[in-house]
C-alpha cells in the first residue's frame, strides 16, 4: 500500500503570531526538513500536537492554508479560536499527491458474514483502518490501531510517529447486522474511533405513494426494505416499506437550486448528488422537499462496542447511527469531539436514528467535546422533535474533565438516566419525553 496520500509528517512550529482576539487568524511559521518539502502539490495541515506527551493541542483540519516560503520553510494560516499553540509544538501536514496512485484503506471487508478478526494491529493507513460494507456481524476482537513506537519502527526517524491512521479506525457502512468490537484499541488516528452508519437519500417530491428521490451516490434501497422516514423539519414518521425502486433521470434545475442551499457536505451540494430514482412505498405519505429516507435494515443494527480503549484522536470516539445495540464498559480519553455520539447526520447524509440502546459503565475523561451526546438535527435546522430516538438508557457512566456538557440528549422519547457520575452534573435535555432520571439539577427544555 502506498502511504503517499495524506502522508503525515511532523515539522516543528518555530514561531507564531497569536491574535489579540480569538476570532482572528493565527499564523504559524513552520520549519521542516528539506526532504519533506519535495512536492508542492496539495499540502493539507491537520492537528497540532504538544511535544511533551505528544497529545493534541488543536484537533481540526478546517480553515487552514499553506504556502512554501523557502527550501525548508512553510507558512500555515488558520482561522478560528486560538488554542494555545506554542513554539516547539508539532503540526501534522499531509500531501494529497500519491505517485502511481494508492489504496485508501488497510483492511476492507464487503458483503461478508460472521467474519472474525482477532489480534490484528495497524500502524498506518491512507484513510480508514478497518472498513466494512454490507457485512453481517463482523467480530473484531483485540484489534488495535495505534501509532508505532520509535523502538520498533521499521524506519529510524528523527521524530517518532505522532499519529496512526489518517481517518477512522473502524468504519461500518450498510451492515444488515452491525459489528461487534470486543476489547479493541484505537488511538491517535485522524478521525473517529468507530463509526457505524447507513445512508440517507433525499426526497425531492412526494405524490401519493411515489417518491422522487435523489440518491446519495449509490441507491441502496431495495424492494421490500423497511424505510426510516424523516421529514425536513426533523419529525420521525412511522417507518414505510419500499415496493419498487427504479432510476428515472437526473436532478432538475429547481431541485439543484434547493440542494445548493442545504447545510451539508460541500461536494454533495456541488457535484456528487445528481441521480434521481422513483421509490414507490406501500402507503401515501406527505413529505416536503428535503425530507430523507434510509434502508432501516442496513444501518448496523445489533452492534456492540464492549471493553474497548479509545482516544487521543482528532474527532469523535464512538459514533453510532444504529439501533438495538450496546456501548458498555469502554474507556475513552482525549477525544477532540464527543466521546460517545448517537446521532444521524444530515450534513453527511449518514443514517440513521437510534432505538433501544444501552450506554453503560463507560469511563470518559479529558475530552474536548461532550461526554455522551444523543441528539438529532432537522434538515431545516434546529433540534428534531422527540421521537427521532427511542428507548435510550444511559447508566453507570463515569465522566471527568469534559470540556462540553457531560451528557446532552435531545429528540428522544423514552430516556433513562441513572447512576451516572459527572464532575458537575452538567446534563442538558431538549425535546425529550418519558424521561426517568436521578439527576435533580439537569437543564431541561
């Protein structure tokens, strides 16, 4: 596998100009070894690490620019809040160029059933570590994603490796039965530790039982599939059933104008979502333009994440968009985003909403986002009404040194919060019904 694409190298910050106000730009003068700067195309800055413990100082890849200022110098500029960058910090910079092409993922499974991966260790990948698509109940037992230590690295480096993979450690898409992660470890990668999800497709028109549907790249709804149906305001409608599916053409000018105004991933708005399908369902539903549907049997239901050790990564720890699952007895520390996130994402058109989840016995510490976050956001904006998620139990979790809310739950019907230990009992509830909680001072709306 080529490691040229998004190849991480780690120059030192030799000077910086910090802004008087945090909303202004931060400029970093960066020194790198000459052989790192052979290629001029496609540099992309990524996280900034503290040199002492080699842990994250700043964990976002957004709003950076790079220019070469000399044989051994580049200038990195980023916007956003100043996070305390200092002289001597280490910045990860990648290149999109890969001579001769590259294979993006380290381990890839497709349309497989009951595969068991045990004691597999990964130290590098251009993108995901373990990727599975349309797989049924893959078991990952004691699998590891971590940066290789200097002592056993295959290449002697002046600076030891500072991160492992460039994107998610474990990623599951369209699983009829979700993956089972048991006693796994994922640390220092460039994105989520685990993401379990399906795909949403956008409804452009509804006429009786016929839906005009814009596919997310490839249409994965088949006749007979149960469908999760969410309208543009975020209201979860009763599930429907697909009767037939057929391609009918391309997006119209009016539909394209609507798409370009949506709050979603820019390539979706500008080029990759164009093919239209007719999906016939068994009963008529009134759905405004911008509503979404998903194959509810291909989102990873029945998953388990048990006894894992996750953290020190640029994004979320455990990201769940599936139902009938367990997140139990895991350790999460140093995640830049939410430690445990249960939420569909309109931005990525990643499905779906969740029901019947147990989040219990997890130990969460020193995370930059929220500790446990269960929420749903409408395509039109704002929190979805109660009922997007159903029957969520959050119990016996220990949360310490969380920068965001300890626990935040929205858009849920049937919520149990009990036996959780939080530094400040900083719990926020919005659009929740049928709540049982032993936390007296939760902020509830």
